[in-house]
C-alpha cells in the first residue's frame, strides 16, 4: 500500500539535496524555491492529492514524485497544475542543477 509523502518527510529530502549543492547552485535554489505546495497532475496525481511542487522558474517547476521517490522538472501554464508526469528518481540537487543550466543559457 502506497502512502503519499508527508510535508515533514519532504522537507528532510529537500534539506539533504540543499546540503549537496554548490554555493552558486544554492543561491539559485534560494531564488526559485517556494514553500512546498500540492499541485494537480491529471494522470497520476489524484490518489495522493497532487504532487509537491518545491520550486518555480518562469514556466517550469521542480516537483517531488512520491510514487517513484524522486524529483522531476516539468513545464506548466497555469499555477497549481501541470500536465507532464515524469518518473525520474532524481535527487533535488540534480533537478536544480538542470534548471540552473537552462537559466544560464537563456540569460
């Protein structure tokens, strides 16, 4: 039986990722992070009441897939929901690093 991750357990995952970030990536994280909030995703998110979104940059989010136990990056068009379900099992610092690289190339 699967149970959704609690906010306190998610915060432990987040802190572990933050501890692994370089100073430059951590400053970027501090710029994009949000207080974790549940967003809706139509294909797999209903059972757990949505997925925890932890960061936003322009039209991209970093969210935690507690079914697969990993962080993912997806685009969004409307605050509070996203369409692209991914089942990566990335650690937070990897997802943040990916957005950091994308942000640097668009700057």
